[in-house]
């Protein structure tokens, strides 16, 4: 009997201990969750804080985002190269940026020593002239206006040790990038003093070019401009030291409010 009593007592004690353990575990778990939330709170994204209050800027942002993103990536890719590129660099560039038409490398005199493809569909209509002090400017652009349309070249120097070796040029038709836009006909790209690029937009190109962009860009990086009886919302984009302008017809010329981080 004594043996049986001891077994029963041990069983009762064990069951009681389990109850205590369960309670302790729950308390520890709750305490851990509370402490963790204080020390490492779950991230919450406030999407309302990024909403546009100006419908004109919202429209332009939606149009240029799929265009400017790839362009910015190409700029960084080219700008990160300061030695003569090899075949691996070329293969990677063509794989990442399939809309690029041509890559060329020159010697220090400007003579082309390598070009891919060797026989491009769109030939260079006139010599590409990159004027710059290459110790001060790492990247600039030249646009060749051929019969088949514009070809924009991003050029940067490469060096052999510290000696200037020549230039790397990457060319593409800016209209190829514009096709990435959700509504290509609504987007306009202005090359101040030269031309206006569109994919069928109904715009007065001469009137847009007649705007004194040089003076405007001295103090502004975005805004709204009236051309004839239409209003256009615009935003400038630097490619190296050169400025180009994204624009679209305004939704509401009288709209106020801004989200642009400028």
C-alpha cells in the first residue's frame, strides 16, 4: 500500500508540475512577443505618405518610371568602367540592356578600334564629338540625328594606368526606351536646343523647342510650362553633365500641391 500511495502521489505531483510549466511557458511566450515588438517592431509602410497631391506630377511619374529606371541603370553601368572593356563586359551590357544598339571603343585620337555590331543598321551620320576635360567630366552625351531617327550616345573615358586611353561609347535610340512607358504617346522627351522625341504624341515640336529651356534650367528642375493653348508638366534628367527633359500634357493646369523631392 505504501508503494501504491507513493506512486499516486508522484503522479499527482507530476500533473501539477505540468500545469505550472504550461502556464510559465505561455507567460514567457507572451512576454517575449511583447518585448520583441518593443525592441524590433514589425515594419509598416505608410503608402499614403507617398501619394501625389498633384495629378499632373502623378501622371508624369507613372510615365517616366519604367523609362528612367533602365536609363539610370545603364548610366551607372557605363560610368563604373574606367579601363578598356573586355568581351565579358560587353556580353553583360547586351544582356542587361537589350535596347542598346551599339558599343564602340576609340583610341586617344578618336579612331574607332572596336565596334559591336560591326555593321549596324543605323549608321553614324556625322562624327561624334565629345568635348570635355576628361579629368573633370566622367560622362557626357552626344545625339546623332540620322535619317532613321535619333541615336543617343553615352560616352566616358577609359585609362591605361593614369594615361587617357580613349572613349567608350554606348548608343541607343531613346524611342526604344519610351516604348517601355505604359502610355508611350503621352510621354515627350525634349533635347533642349535640338529636338523633341515622341512616339506619336500630338505636340507642336517647334513651339516646345522655342521655350527658353537654357534659362529655365538655371533655376528650375521641374514645373509647368504653357505652349500655345496647352500646358505641359516637366521634369529634368541629368545624363552625365547634360540635361534632358521629360514632359507630358498636364491633367489640370490649375492643380496645386507637390510630392517631388526637390
